[in-house]
C-alpha cells in the first residue's frame, strides 16, 4: 500500500490541470488529442454503476483504486518461478490531464516498479547456490561418493543368461556383471575293504567320505571374488568319540584381482605349499591322495597372501607369498606370534600359466602339444603346536617346534598321458615344554620329550586316458623316511603302491573309481624312542571304490 500511495502522490505533482476527467483505464487509454473519447468514457463508466469523480484529486484516487481492484485479476493465476515473474520491470501509468485549450489529454507518468508476490516461497537451496538432498526427489547430494548410489541400488539378474556348468554349479549373474553366484553340491560315497596281514583281520566300511556345499562368484565388481565351502561328513567334521572337533566352515576366502601381478587373497583355505594338496579331492585320478602328501602337507590355515597366476601376462610364471596364523583350520583364540611364512614359485617352460590344466589330474583335453609345470615352495612355521607343524598331535611334553618345510613338484601332460610327482623335506628344532605325566607306579614324572618329526618323502604317479573312451588308468608309488636316529626323529618309515581304474561319465564331476593298494607303515614307541618295523609281508592290502557327484 505504501508503494501505491507514493505512486498516487507522484501522479498528483506532475498533473497540471484540475479539469474533471473520467477514470483512466490503463488497458484502453485514449490517444492524445481525442478528448471526445475521454468524455464518452465517463458516461459509460457511470452507466456501469461507477460514480464519476468531481475533482482532479478524486479522479486520481479513483484511478488508483481502479488499478488496485484489477491487481488480483492480474496476479490471481499461479505465477511461474522465473526471474520475469518474480520482479516486474518499470511500468507506465496513464493519467488524464487538461490541455492548454481546455481539452483533456492523457499524461504518461513513470511509476516505480513494485515487486510482485510469488505464489510459492523462494527456494533457500537455490538462493544459496546449493543442491538439496535427495528425499524421494530428483536431486543428488553432492557429498556422496561418485557412483555409490548406483552401486548400492538394485542390479537386475540376467536369468536369460543363467546356465549350469558341470563341476561349477548353477551360474547366475547380474546384467551388469558386478554380481555373480554359483552354488554347487559335491558328494563322495566310498566303500573300503582292508586286510591287515599282520593281524590276519579283514574289515570294511561304507561311508559318505565327503559332503560339500560350495558357493563362489563375485560381488561389487568382477575383481572382488569369493568362495565359501561347507563340509558335513563325519570325516570332514573330525568326529572323535561321537563329537565333532571342527566347524562346518571348511573354506572361506576373498580375492581381489584388480592387479594381475599383485592380487590379494585373505581367509581360511588350503595353503599353496604342495600341489597335490591344493588340487581338489574331487579332481584325482585315484580314489584319494598319496601317502607322502598325507604326511607333509600343510592343510588349511587362516591368513593373507599376495600372488599372481600369470606374472606379466607372459604365460610362464606364477608366484605366491603369504603369512598365516600357523594354527590350522578353525583358529579363533589368542595365541603367540609364531606364524607360518610361505613362498611358492611355479615355472611353465612351455606356457599355459593362464590356465588351470595343471591343477586337476588326468589329461581330459588330450593335449596335442606337451605341457610342463614345475613348482617349488618353502615354509617356515615358528612355534608350531603340532608334531607335523599345522597338523598332527600335540607333543607329550607340551612344547613347540620350529619347522622348515621344502617341496618341489611337477606335472606333465600330453595326448592323454599324464605324469606328476612331488618331493618333500622337513626339519625342525624342539622347544621342549614342562608337561608331566603319571607313571605306572602312580608318580608324577616329566612327560617324554618327543623329538622332531624330521624326514623326507615323495610320490610319483602316472595316468593315461584311453582314446575315444572315458576310461582312465593310473598307478602311484610313494614313500616317507625319518631322518636320523630314533632319538633324533619321530617320523616312522612308510610305503604305498596303488593301481586304479576310473570311468569318467562326465569327467571329474560324475565318475566312478576303484583302486587297489598295499600300505606299509612302521610304528613309533614314544616311551622308548623306538620304531616298530613292519615288513611288506605284514602290511595292509586295501581295496576302495568310490562314486562322485558334483553338481
């Protein structure tokens, strides 16, 4: 209203006549010099029910009131939020004055612009130049990391591309490839018949040797990989006296492969020490692994490693370097700083480092060109709590052992023929404990101080796939030896010889295998530090047959 009064006052100062005039109509102001139109407008206005102004001041007042009465009509509609509708430019008001000859003439007067009121309040975020947080709206918070919102959103599954791959399972991926999962089941039914020649006793068993549930894939990108494997058979759970000694979590690890030559792996899994232990128990040419592997492998542990499956992308070299807790599977308690330090290098002189051909037994591809893979690994276990390092029994004296482990292996395949072998060496230093025991007289005496389990071992295995048939033949020879006198090592000697036959209905995922072997193993007398030698005549004959499904 203040602005309106100022406009009216300005109009009064600039008007030079007091002649009566009809109310001015801004939208239809008469042109200069045509007073007849102005005189005619007054009766029309009067006919419409308006009262004509008697004086010039009354005319000004009536004109202002008329303009004010039209303001709601002009601003009644919702104004758009644009700079033009928020403030108006200078406008021109028209008043009617008297000419020198007494004729009425219009007078144009400049009126200061008055800001109009928007139907919507100004946006504080726009006024400050900022952006609003997204609250079901259309704008993104600038403080959010790039692409995080898209990454955390929904990723539609590519069900049309889902497929079943034998040995891997049902593979399902998201359409953008950032997520994938492949569940798989594996079971082994095994029948075993043993003839203990020394005791002249025959025994047998039928068991679910392995029952596994596996998931693997990638999350938040193809380079963030995972694998989870659960084990449910009695042997997998380590049953003793009817109670399990292990959790079902057999393997659980993550891999980050963004850098080909410096990939990272963390979790609980098979330590990459000797090759046959890393090869899956479902990918063997015989029913199970060798005697030498059983004595010298480092099994599973929890830790972290860096590695490359193909150094520099040349196809000739791989490596692993890791640090592990040294306590084996299911480690969770606080312990000392005795760790397991490991390094492994593999050389493939004929190429092929970018594949997996040397990590499953049998030459299913019937390679037309020969391939060879050579590996060597070293491990140092500080303050090992078991007599074989990570595996075995706790020494009776309760102490620990510092163990050095070394292995070398090879794999050769060509035209259905396969050969593989490993060499093992172990040497340690005891840190004797102070445990005690009760003797036959009921007296508490120091427990025997068991020597280290120093020794050597090896195995050599040959296999052949019959042309045009899914039939495989295999044979293996393995030995282990203790190093030093009986009071210097606690590793008894042993021998294994086996031959086997496999019918591969769908390669390793669906097969039936049978093997026969003779196993000789000396015993060890802890109290007398002496070995009980066993001859070949008194060894054990063993027959095994096994059916495997992996799907």
